C-alpha cells in the first residue's frame, strides 16, 4: 500500500469510495450497516443506516424513497440516515433492490 500525502483529506470521496487500486468501489462492495437503536432517543426506537457514502442530494433522494417505502419519517444526520421505528427488515430489502449488500448490525 502506498503512502499518501496530506492532500488525501481534501477529497472525502477518495478515502471512502476508492479501493487500493484507485478505482471507485461498487455499491455492492460498500460496508453498509443497518441497525436498530434506542439509546439517547427518549426510549424511541430508530433504524440507523451507515456506510452509504452518498453526496447530500443522492442521500436525500434515497431517504425520500425509503420513507415512502416504510411509511415513516426520517432524517439525515452527518453521514447516517435515521428512520423512525424498527424498519430494519424493510430497509434491508429496499437497499438490496437498489444494488447494495446491507448487513444487520447490533442487536
């Protein structure tokens, strides 16, 4: 593996979506994790999707389709998508139809 210079941090896409050969990673190669959590949400359950590595407009579009499919609300916080309620199975099926290979994380 070659050493990189400090400019690697200028472009977040280069770190997250490029493999060691320098070619972009395919959707099925991304480490997408789907988990259900309760902590810090006043006891409310949410479904958290991590690792999609999308730009803001693509993430909004995907979130809109997910919310429509699940019939629930949701938001984008940092690089994660949050959906209200326990939607793990529905989200995993949806992401598989979109070409991702999601894995269930957590309990």
